[in-house]
């Protein structure tokens, strides 16, 4: 793992997803000019000839493993991103210097849950369980930082790099949005 590498994981198969990932990569490069940015939408293998599945796995796995920070678009239903998330949870459990930043940007999350009704949104319990996994949720700056947007994920990474950690969880981590105050 290298300290100055960020990996941007997310769906990139529709025009909207492709454009979103391109914009995110541009913003990451602007905000972190001295960092190596792994943004699969920009990989040569996704520009021309179709690579083998093994090549895709190896390229993505190596990029993920090299990265200190990994941003995930969790709102989508991309099985590749979900696999990347699982692989990186395992790596982060075994490496206290690896940070995972899943993005949950569905606006309905902030609207809350209506008592007596099923929520109109959802994240699989394996994901939300990982969000709260004790080994990744220690200290003032947890390794698992659930963000409401890609912008917030970028700001959280910058805060970690700048050691600007005062009220870090309140500023960036939304995983406890439904926690009752006793």
C-alpha cells in the first residue's frame, strides 16, 4: 500500500455513470495533484479493446491493494464494486492505515424512516454491518467513513492528510444517522 494513492470504485456502464466517474476522477486529480489516482473509467483497458476478465480482476485488485484510500459508490447495484468493497473490508481489517469511504448519496436516507413503513431505499445488511464493524470504527477518525457524497469523501481524505480531525465524524461520517440519542 502506498500513502498517496486513491482508488475510485463505482459503476461505469451507462453514459451517466461513465460521465460521473470521469468528473470524479477530474476532481480527485485537482484536489490531490501529488497523488496517484486509480479511476477505472480512465484505465487504458476500458478505452479500446475488451480485456480478459482475469486482466480486469488483476488490474483492479492491484490498484485497490496499492491504495490507502478507496471511495465506493454503494448506491448502485454494480457487483464489481460490491466485490471490491468486500475485498477492501478484509484488507482494512488487517491494515489500520487503509481507509474506506463508501458513498450513500440517496436523498431518501436523510429523510428518515417512517414508523410502521418499509423504507423505500435499502442497503444490504452485509454492507451496513461492515459500516459498523468495530475493528473499522475506532477512534476519532474511523477507517470506515460513510459519506453522503463524493465531494464529502474527497474532503474527508483531505482532512485526514492534513491532520484536520476535529469533529471528524460529525463532519464526514453519516453511518450513525439513525442512532437514537439516549
